[in-house]
C-alpha cells in the first residue's frame, strides 16, 4: 500500500528544497493566471470545453468507432488494448515486425502508466525519452514527478551532475544554456539513428480520424519525421468530436499548463508520410470502469494540463513522487483509487479540500468534491486503516450523544489544562508535530453559554 504522508515526510526533510519546489510551481500558477486574464470570455471557454467533454463521454463508444473508421480511411492502422499489458504487447509486436531496435519516444503519460519503457527494454529494445525533462528523469532512473514538467523536482545543479555522469559534459555550475545544448546534441544522434517513434496523443478528432500532439520542444515531430514508423498511444478519453472544437481546447491547454498562449509545436497527424507507417493504439486500462461511475466519470474530461498540481498546496510541498502513482496531485488522487482502491486509499486524503484545483481546472472537473466522495467510498469499504476506523467509530459515538459529548469535552479540557505539554502533545498525535496546541479555555462552550444564559 502506498502511503502519501510517509513519502511526503521524506520529501519534507530538506526544507530549503521544499521551499524552492513550492515557489517554482507557484510561479507557474501565477503565469497561468496572467495568461488566462488576457483571454476575454475565459470562463465561458472553460464551460464550453467542459460541456464538449461531457457530451463526448456520453457517446464515447460512437465517437471512438467514428474515429477508427476515419483514421483507417486515412491509411492509419488502429489497435485496441484493454489494459496496459495488451498495449505493451501490441507496441512490441509492431516494432518486432519492423525489426525496430531503437525507439525515440516523446512525452506520453499513458506509456508511463503502462510501464512501456521497462517492458520494451526487457525485450532488448533501446527506448530514449526525447522530451528534455523526461530524458533527465530517465537518466536519473526516476519516474516523472509532474505531468507537464517531469523534472520540476530537480535543480539545475543536480542536472549538471547527472549530465556529467551520463553525457560526459563539463561541469557548468548548472548553466541551463550549456546543458540544453548538450542535451540537444545527444538527442539529435538518437533521432537520426532511431528505427521508430512513439508519441502520445493530446486530442483525437472523431470527424477526421486525425490526432494532435502538443510539445514545446518539437521532439515528437523530430521522431515522427526522422523514422519510418510512428506509433501513437492514446487513452479512449482523448476523443473530441469535431475539428472546430480543437481551438477551444488548444486555447485552454497551454495557458493552463505553463501560461503560454499556445504550445510551441501543435502538430496535426492525419495520415502516414509516403513510405512510412502510422499506428494508433487505443487504450482502456480502467477508463470504462471510471466512465461507469456517475460520481467520478467527469475525471475523464482531464486534458492533462497540470494546473491542479501547480496550485495545490499539498502537491507543492510534498512533491510528485510522494503520490506513488503515474499521475500525481489532485487529478491523480481521483483517478488512482479507480485503478486500485487498496493501494491508493491514502491519496484522496492528501488534500486540504480548499478547492483551488477545481477553480483552475480548464475543463471544470469538480476535483475537490470527488476527493471528498472518494473518502466516503474508502471509509465505507473499510480501506482507511485500522486506527483511523476505530478513531472515527469512537468519535461518531461521542458526537452523536449530547451528554457523552459534554462529559468528554469537560474531562479532556481539564486534563489538557493540567497535563504536562509533552504528554498532551503525544496524545494529540501527529497533528502537533509541527504545531502547538492552542491554549485550553477555562470553560467548555456549553459551560460558558449556560453561565451567560443564567445571567
Ligand atoms: S484535472 Fe483539470 S487542472 Fe488537473 S490536469 Fe486535468 S485538466 Fe488540468
């Protein structure tokens, strides 16, 4: 079982690093606010995007079939994968039939979710992540800690050391221009010698059978154009009905993600290049289960902008790795319990329920309400941990009986006033680890109220 609070505690041991991480993400959140404020009708745009996604999800089966038919007419091969393993097997069989041994991959959270790199490496295929942040975490043998900025947890100086070790660069004191140039040189060689390219999919348009891939580095395009084989991995929720809807999502995506008006490369792939092949693997992997849950289906509207992470006070101060799921932060915490309730039962509790995630979400997912609802499901299914369950049971008994409640309040008030601080802090548990207990009042509220009434 993954335990968010234990992993977060480890991340919090380096206070300076935590403060830096918090500031870096808040900077991105503020950029998002500035970018959103320049668009007239931003709120209407969010509502429209949310409505389009809701409509698409209500007829997803039809749109998926329409997409498949149109993509096949365009000369694209379509494959369906029920789960992560099927996805990996399909990708491998395509690569194997082309005798492809070297693969360049642009950023795709779905391939992370499926564990594609590891799977292919075990089969003897070299996989190179070509997004700079992804390449950094790949060299460090770590998973991404953010869906848009995978290496946001690493400082420039750490990347400098990593590159010295793996790319044999000179020490530069974290000079980002030098490091980026060296990464570019290294990746160019990989693009030129690759046999195939894997990309993710940001949007799949049912009406045309085309896919859209957004990057800031042009690495998806480099891979697709330098190799004769393009495999795109897409989740079933990536469908939008028409081309005319694309502009709405593109205007929201980049502004919400990084505060840019648009991603630097927004590529529309409709058919394979001459003498090249294009395949799309459409993956379910638990998504239809989520679709069947009326209270949680809207999580499938997510366009993976990362805005909910940048704004979340818990994510900013606990880091993406503490969530232990491919997609961290608020959206990951409402997607992961659907994948494995037992394993991820701590995640819906890793939130203050402040609602900031819901406020910034470009497709208006009610993230904090779903976090709250997952907590209830977890409690009902008895997945919330033994001590918490017992504490809740006792609390329910006390709070539902007025006389017991007043008696317990009185006893605990008296005890807390006279007990030495270290004992009362120990009783109060982890909450007082970094906080002081408030001064205990002389009277309980009821005693104070009764006194005033008599007067
Ligand atoms: S839930 Fe909303 S804010 Fe979070 S990543 Fe998805 S689209 Fe962006």
